[in-house]
C-alpha cells in the first residue's frame, strides 16, 4: 500500500493525556499506520493509506474527541510573477535623453543642421504623453499649467531653431538641442511626479493590499485553498493560528483569540466563539475558527476605511496658502520672460541673445512643484493618519482640524468608558466576600441596568454561573430582590435605601467616601440590614487626561458635557480641569452652546461617540470617537477607530504640521521662482555676456521639483 504523511492542526489541545487519547483514536482507524501529536505547535502528523481512509475521516475522529481539526498542509496557488518596473528611468526616457545628447553633439558639425530635427521630433514622440497632458489641460480642464508651459517652450525653441538656423546653423542647432532637452526633462518630471504619488500613497496602498491572497474554504465537504477574490458570501472558510482573516463574517464553529488592532487599535486579544463577528485583516493568535463569509473584498470594514482614506488623499481641494497663485505665477513667468528678452533687445543685444533669455526664463519655472507640494503632503498625511487609526473623511476636515479653537467633548466614550467597572466589594462584619458575590449575582444577573451588567461581568470572570444560584426562590425577573428560605435580599442605591426607611448608620461615611471618588454605589440588604456595598466607576480612557492637557496646551478652549452622576462630574472637573463643565445638558442646551461658539474666524470641534445626535449646523468639524469597525458615520468629518481622545490630539497636531509645512514649502518655491527669473533673465546674461542654454534652466527646475518630492514626509 502507498502511504502518505499529512499534518493536521488541532485547536486548543494542551495536555499530554488529551494528546494520547487523540493519537489512540486516530491509530485505530483502518489504513492509519501512525499518528503523533505535537503539543508545542498543536499539530498532528498522520501516516495513512489514502485508498483506505481519507482526511475527512481523520478530522471527524479528532472532533469526536472534543477538538477541532483541520488539514495543515495544502498546495499553494501559483501567482503570476510581475517583473519589477523602473518608474523613473523608463526605456522611452533613456532613448529620449540619448537623442537630446545626439542633437547636442551635432552642434560641432553645423552641416548636419537639418538632421537635428529628427532627434528633436523623436524626443517629442517618445514624450507624447507630456504633450497630450498639456493639450488636456486646455481642452478639458481649461486651466493652462506646467504642461502647457513646457509644450509652449518646446514649440518656441523649435520655431527659434528653424528661424535662426536658416541664417546660422549653429544657432539653430542650439535651440533644437534646448527643445529636445526641455521635452525630455518634462517627461522626467512626469515620472518623478508619478513616483512621488506612489510613495505618498504607500500606507493606504499597503493597507488595500494587506488582505491575505488565499483562503481555506469548504467545497463539497472537502477543504481546499482558493483565491480570496473567489470567496463568496455565505461560503465557509477557516483560519488557524497566525493566519489573517480574509473576509468579514460570523463564527459558526470553534474558539480562538484574535488580534483586531489593525482595525480597532485595541491591543488586547479578543476571544471569539460561535456567533461572534470577526473582521478581515484580524490575526488569529490561538485556536481555530470556521467562519461564514458575509462581506468580502472591498465591502469589508477594513477596505472601506482604506478606500475612504484613499479618497481623501486623492482630493486636491486643499486650500493651501498659495493654491490659487499657480495661475498668476504662470502669468508672472511669461511677463518676466518677455520683459527680460525685450530689455536685452532694447539694450542693443542680438535677437538670438534675447530669444535665449526668453526661453531660459520660461524653462526655469517649476509650476508642478507648487501644486505637488500640497498634493503629496496631503496624500502622505492622510495615509499616515490611517495607520494611526485616524481617518479624515474629507480634505476640508484634514485642513481645519489644526485650526480648532473650541473642543466640545462628550464624556461617554471620549473621556470615560461607556461601561462601569467594579472596583470595591465591601462586606459587613460576619459576611464573607464570597457570600456577598453569591447574593449579588442572584440579584443582578437578570437585570440589564449598567451597574447590573458590570457586576455580572465581574462575577462571571470569577467563574460564577447560573447553576450557583438555584437555592434562591422567587427571583425577581428584573433583579434587585430575591428570597432564600425565610430571608429577603434586596439591592438599591443610597437614595432608594433611605427611601425604604433603612438607616445607613456606620455605612454612611464609607458610602459618602466612595461617591466622593466618583464611584457609583449599590447597597445590599438582608431583611433591611445592610450586609455590604459594591462600588463601580466608569474609568478614564487611557491617555484622556494627558490628551486634555495637550489640547489645552495647543490653545483649545475645552468644553466637557458630562452624563454621569454629579459626583462623577465633580471628580472629572477636578482631574481634567476643562474650561467649562456642563452637567447633563439637554439637546437644545447643547445646540445653544455650540451656536454661541460659532464665531467668525474660529473653528469648533465636536467630539462624541454619536455626533449625529446633535445638530451640526454650528459645528465646523465633528469627530466620531471609537467607531471601530463602523466606518459609515456620515455626520463625522473625522473617524477615530479607537476610544482615545489622544487620537484627536494627534489629528490636530498633524493638521497643524501639514498646514505649516505646505506654507513653508510653497514660500520656498515662490522664492526660487523669483531668484531663477533674476538669475537666468538678468544676472547670468550680464556676467557671462551670453545666457546659458535653456536646457540648464530646465535642469534647475527639475532639481527644484526633485527637492520637493525628495523631502521626508513623516508626520510623527
């Protein structure tokens, strides 16, 4: 018989006795020669005859022992290999540069003047995309820009080459060489811009391509490897340790701990079991799951977030300081070129000299650098913000976030957790903590009140179960009261206890002390005698206090809307020290406050878990905090995928740095243009008694563009 060896993964097997049981059961199958379980890797190597038994029979045998099993080794799908492409130095660009060099060499053979037109026209053909883009600027966009100026300069050089070449072949060759160099450099600029855009959008692109390429799916009751693109809704797929989930879906079988930090920013592993919802790009840390796909490909939460970031990054509506100056800069360069050429002609210089000055000034412009200085910065900022779990839904939000004057913050979810956490179990004399836990679980496990949910979570974490309270009789359906033998047990707040006529007595000081700390207190009684109290608090979200200090240091006036008890509000006011605290504001009061902050030349940011609950007419930018895997909050301009106010502080600082960097960079570009016009239009012609060739000016413009592109774009 032909034996084969195959590795299976076994979920959650941890002790040798269980491994021995699984090995014994599998070895008892017909056709199986040997089975060996390795606890360290949760795998089992089986040697068997495929003609007698198959993989499914082995898996069913392991599952009969109480453990999920899956095949481990599967053939990988072949993927076509794509040859790496050099974006900057393309074949066409290299040939174009060679033709330009050939044209320059012909200057030493004036008799070859007419041959110079061939490499010049060849360079234009190889860079026809540049010419097409220039024509498109005029025909479709109706905004002549850098492409039009480059094509115009090329055409002028070509005409000057024809006009002056008839009289003097050397003069004609010089202009034809300049023309071929200008169109070649224009092509290089296009490649540089394309390369820069790819680099700037890399964080988002990496996220869009981060889904696993293959998935283990069930097909005809057998497991096979399939392309993620072929994954369909309602199809069952499975994940094992260290594998990424390829689609959003619901668990139908298994138990595992997942790392969802890529999506939600929550670093704590999250347990998933039957009925749990899981998200694409989450990593399975331990265990194995069978999942029914519900959203695949671009419909997954992660891909929707990435697509929103990509949309924002590609939006060119950012109102940079000199955004509308580009068209005036083009006009300024043309006027400066004509003025310089006319001035030299008027001073007695030759027409060839004046023509060279004209073309030099036109060639030294770097209009693309002005636009690219804001475009690439915005793309880079939006992509990096996405990796920090901050999503700007629009370029406007990215721009004005750094100009925030007033930060109006809702307590729930932004400053404190939206769920209570038990902090204190205090028992009366003669009452054990275990007994109080037992009574508390009986009274609160059926209730859906926030305090009851907190107590139930706490006690279940201590292995308290429903079977532990069977001795109670007449349990209230909504909690808070129960009978056991002849004793009556009840729970209530301080005010409810006093209203029932129970004197807190010696408990009064303890209860007041807990409430003074901002904690909520639930009192337990047995036959109207206090037997213990449980205190819980909505804890501050990590970093909230530091974030409030950071916002205040950034010049923001802080308004805090509290929704807890008065004691909680007092504690928050003392710890966070906001400028204004509004206790339980009604909706109309919220809107009145927001309207009062809506002043000219001021920006108000409203930060909430549910910003749609408040009118947005008087809010400049809304921030949905803790959206997690819900990227469809239309009311928000900024989405924070985790409950961290510090992420808004990051967004504010990033926006400020972005605005400052764009203003600084564009100022430098304008200074370059003023200096370049002065240098190539006046100083060099005066010093050298003859202007440099326009190709030198075009090289300077290309260097300026390279400096803009090559600047580091980190926003840390």
